[in-house]
């Protein structure tokens, strides 16, 4: 096929990292690769679209833009969808589904707008072939997307199928698990260079079901993110099985032995069991070292200072952190429970780090913009990120030996 206009949506704040990743995978530059709001636009071949599905760790989907037209009402949407040559992409034997999103659209019902697009697709097939394809809202063969702004309607066909954060290996998970795409974005933002001969040791002391350590291990092994799953493009007409098999074989041949050790631990031994099973399915069980242990007590897993990257419990996950916090408090004979925002836990964590993790970097994802003050540490970087609907910051702390500065009576939380 000729060059295709692709849109790769991603979480807010990840667009620049995704553009770098797309360049690394495809070599695209200049006007063929543009950073937009909420994603990246690329002019790429069909083969590159398949390769992006296989290898991207940051994109949520790979969409092919099929039309972009002005609209004022639902009839305009019907006409726009009727003009697209859907028969080039799939057949009447395929089921399909239409999803619609909007920003400041004047239309009163998005459901009705999606229905008009669905009717247009079905009517075009009926006119061309005498038969219309069926709709399947649960497990469609083909997913169509409509995005509406104030006056522009954009139609896409999805090449991914299930969202790309579903790598195919995670079946064991805890409460509010971190999406694999966000884990990969955290690793990208940290600048951890798994390719370097002197790559830093990687450690997640609150690893849960293992998402961060498994992503890091696959990156260190140069494993393709989607090597263990199927994709929507396998149901589309341009799909050629031999091309796809060649891409997968090429990706597998590029896998390597990692340069850095990767560690994870969690206060919940049940979560560590989940992480071990997930690592086995992900093909990195021999690469990651997983153990149980309280983050407030676990010592550095290596004599060489490295990088900690963690998504500590907060909100619906704070009870898990409370286990570590309450245990530590009980050992000191104190009866004060963990605060609702995890303040006691984080303050003790910072003290533990300064005492035992001198020379390490610590990157912490949190929705609490005042976390550095609560920990009485001074961040050296802060990167905006979104965990689903939750606005977060990824804070970097350069850990040095010493004690935390005491809080002055009546003063706000200082940083040190």
C-alpha cells in the first residue's frame, strides 16, 4: 500500500517520548512524524504500521486515518462515512464496531452520531455487494473510530484490536494495576538506558504484580512489546501473513542478554507470586529477581548504586502501602496509623533511603504534588504524567547519605 496517515494516541504528557520511539522503530523524521495533542501523527507504510503495533511500548493504538471532513450535523457524518472505501479494508464476513469521541462537538447525541456512521458503512457494503456486514459491540473483527471537534470529523480504522497496553502476558494482577504503557513511559522519562554497557541496576521496591520490572526486563532484552499477542490488522484485507511472520522473526532475532540486573520486591508475598508468574509468561523470569519484603526494610539489592522506579500505593491502593507503614510503626511501639495520604509511610521511606541508598536515583510516580515536601527531600526533576484520569508527577530524587531535616513547628513541609 502507499504511505498511510497514522495516528498513534497516547497518554497526556507522553507525546514526545512516543515520537522518539516511533522514530527509533521506523526512522521517520520531519513532516512524516509530527507531535500532536494526545498522540503522534506519522506517514508510514503498511509494513511500518504492523511494526509499530509489534514494537511500540507507549502508543495506545495504531489508527489509520481514512478521511477528515467538515460537518455540521449527523447527515454530514453519514455522507463522510459513505465516501470511504471500506471494502478495501474488510469484507462483509467481518463484524465491525463504531466508537466515537468528541471535543466541543455541537451534536447532542454521540450515540446517534455513531449510529449514522454505522448505517453509512453498512449501506455502502450493501450497495457494492448486496450484503451488509454485522455489528459486534463486544468482540468485533474491525474497529472504526470517529473523532469530532467543533466542525471537523475524522474517521479512522484501527489496526491494533485490543489496546496495546494488553501485552498478552499479564493474567495475575492486584488492585488498580499500572498499565504497561504507563510503566514504559515512566522508564522512558527516567532516561534509563538499558543499551549502555554500564546500564544502572533497576529496582522497584513496590513492584506489585510486576509491571514495571517486567517492562524494564523486556526493554533490556530488546523484546518486542507485542510479540505474545494478536492484532486487529490480522483481520484486515491488506494483511499478508508472510510479511508479518518475517517481522516477528526479525524482532525475535534481535533479542539479547540484558546489560543490567533488574530487581523487584513487595510487602505482599501474594503480589510477588503474581509477579513471578507474569514474568514467566512474559519470557523474562530468568532476568528479573523478585522477593518479598517491606519497602521500609529492604536493603539495596546490589552493591552498585542504581535506579529505583516505583508507583507507590495511593488513592485506592493506599491500603497496600499501609501494610508496610503499619508494620514499621508497630515495630517502633507506636500506635499512630498511617495517614490517609500515606504521609507516615513516605516519611519513613525517605529516611530509609537516605540511610541505606546513598548514590541511588529514586523516581516516584504520585498524584501528590507536595510529596517532596512530605518526604523532606528535594526533587531534581518532575515530569507531568497521567495515570488514566489521575494527574500525576514523576519525581526524581538524587539520594545522598544523611538525616532528614526536622520539621519546624508551625512551618509547612520543607524540602531538603
